[in-house]
C-alpha cells in the first residue's frame, strides 16, 4: 500500500511538472494566436467602460507640489526627430513651426507657437506614468486642447482627435513609421488635457517633445504624443496607420491606456 | 463538515472500528472550483506580471521613480571579463542571480539581458503589450472568481466556521505549540484533522483577505485612470512607485505561500489532500499509534 502511494505520489509530481510545461507551451502558442488575443483583448473594453463610469464627473488627475517634481524627467521613445523638416524647424527655434488643426472642422487653422502662448495657459504638476512601469513628476504649461478645438468648431460627426507627430519612431524613413496618437472627446475636453510648450518652467526640451506635446493626464505615457505637428479631427480610426488609433496601438497596446 | 464513515469493504467479518476509514466532506463545491481557477489564474498573473516587470526591472519608493532616481531593487547585467553577469540589487546588497535574474539564457542558448528569465514570463519572449493583455484579462477573472468565493464564504458560514481563528487558538501558547508541530512535521490526526490548525488558518486568512485583495488594490493604484477617480488610494500606499513595489512584494509573498502550501500538501499526503480539493472528500488521517 505504501509503495502504491509512493508511486502515486511520484506520478502526481511528474504529472504536475509535465502539466506545467504543457501549460507554458500552450500559453506561448495562445500568445501568438491573433484570434485568442483579440478575444482576451475584449476585456480592455470592459476596463475602459468601468473607468469611464468612475470618471463620469470628470475629476482631475492628482496634481503635485513643486517640491515633488522629479529631479530629471526621463525622456522616452524618440528624443531627437531626425527628419530634415524637423531639423530645420528646430534650427530656427520653431519660429516657422505651425500647428495645423484640420479634418472634420468648420474652420481649419494654423497656429504659431506665439499664438498658442498668447492663449490662456494652464500649468499643472502631474505624474507621467509610463506603460513600462516607471513614473516621473513634471510641471507642464500649455493651452487647453478644448480652447484650440473651440477655435476650429468641430463638426458634429467628429469623434476622435488625432495627433500627427514629427518623429519616425519605427525608423522606416517614410510616413508609415511616424508617431501618432488619438483620444476621444471625453478626454479631449478634460480641463487637464493640454498642449504643453513648457516643462518645469522652461521651453519644452527637444527630448521631451518640442515644440508641443499632448498631456492627457488620466492615461499612460504613450498617449502623450510628442512633436505634435498636426491635429486632425476624424469620425473613425480604422483608416489611419494600421487602424488601431496610434503608433503603439498598431503594435499591440490598448487604445484606452487608463491602466 | 458532514461526517460519513466508510467501512473498508471486507469479505468476511467486520473489522474493529479503529480500522475504519473516516471520510469527511472537507471542501464545498464553490471552494473547490474557485481554488482551481485561482491556481491557473494566479500562476498566469504571476508570469504575465513578471513580463511587465521586465519592461523596467527596477522598483522605487514614493510618487515617482525612473532611471535617474534611486531604485531599492534592480535587476543588473554587469560586464565582466567573461561576459555579462546577472545580479539583483536589493538595497545595498547585490545577489549573484546570474542565469536567472538580470542575465539568463534564451531559447537558443544565447545570452539575454532580462529581469526574469524566459521560462518565468508570459509570453516567454519579451512582449510587454501581450503580457499586459494577458494580465488585465486574468485580473478580471481573479476579481470575479474572488467575489464568488468571498460571497459564498461569507454567506454559508465557511469563513466564520473554518477560517476565523478562535481566541484560544491565538494565545501565545497555542501558537507556539502549532509552530513546534510544524517544525517537527507533525500533522494533526483524527478529530483535530477535521479543522484547520491555527498557522494554517492565519496563512489562509492572510492570502484570502490581505494578499490577494492587496494585489488588486495595489494594481489599481498604479492606474492613472483610477488614480484620477480615487487619488487617496495611491496616496495611502505612498505613491505610484510605492504601489508598484508593494504589488511586487505581495506577489512574492503569494509565491512563498504557494511553496509552503504545496510542501505541506505533500507532507500531509498529496493524494488525499489534492483528492479532497477535487472531490471534496477527505480521509481523516488515523490517530498516532494506530
């Protein structure tokens, strides 16, 4: 009897190890299976719906005091767009740079950095949460996106605000690798959603997105598009890039980055 | 727990009662089902969590923390004359974890600079987006499964009856006696085996009411969306970087619990213990000396 139990015991241990191995192999296979990944990715909709429910009252993201600012605000992703066009704009201190706002709007506009700075500014000390897990606290100054959208009068069918950037993060050399991002009006009209031109009281450094970057404080870092050149209002996202609404979204990350 | 005595089938004459196998109904259907769902879900949450950790294998205290800030824990890949060497720095101490943490072999035997090794992460290759998709999908299942378990345990009296330590059990004397029993690998038999012992109760209570809910809460505290809704949550935990550190520590404590739990299952009789978590029926170990 004890022999039988011993062998049963051994069998169970061996079985457990074998099962674990099979499980790992299976999970790797499932990680490669687009249909399975699409299916489990549907919980992202559940996450978004739950968070949007909690955020119905449009609360502000936590703001910090000046003493809590990170000594160094870590730049990530592109730190120096290398296109000739961007290099020329940078050489002239972005005096020739114009923010183009177009798409499903009544009055498309082009705004210079000075024009943006002449608009009412908002300064906020917030925490930047990277999808990788690190965080940095910085003070941002810029113009609320809602004010810029007001200037152009979005058409009723406009649902998303798309940010087209100067950096070729995929390093493809053509437009297919250019960074872009998108948010919906729930976040676009939030008071803390700003187009920032200053970091910690100084002009936005190139490494952090000069001359203008998006701050959408209730989402992760990859939504905070840097080197914004053009803002486009659209009714759907599937015709841009690879159709997922952003550079990292096209590479598997969730469009809603609230977690 | 209902008790039913099952007589061992004997062809000729009945055996004396002491030889009878006493079988009790140990685990309810809800406990059994949620337990095995948790085995799968917590394992995969751990592995997808390590995948996410690998994207930035450093931990900090406070509101923020990035490469230029002081990390209290960091996976290292140091250059040595013989090549890259993996390590783990915790506070001021550097542990040699080469081959597992910091630097580990890849599927083709190549050297990978990686927080945790391929066999510990989901997916095995470096892929943060897929790791996150798994992690949040599994987190929803953990929460739903946990709610079913908690609701059932609270309503049917399981927590009060089987998990809540009594005042007497919590006395230093009884705690010490239980510690000694565990060290000597003595497992309760007969009547005593019908109940969880006090260390077992404390371990289960700790995991069920502290560590697993703690994982969910510290996980949510890292979410910028949840932070905007309930900034006090992240503040109470000491900031987002702290919440991430506590999330990692709780995960490690759960791993520690699982190791002890599985060792105890083997010591107490793996067939009977695992069997009782599958069928609910548990054969009471005989009294000592029988």
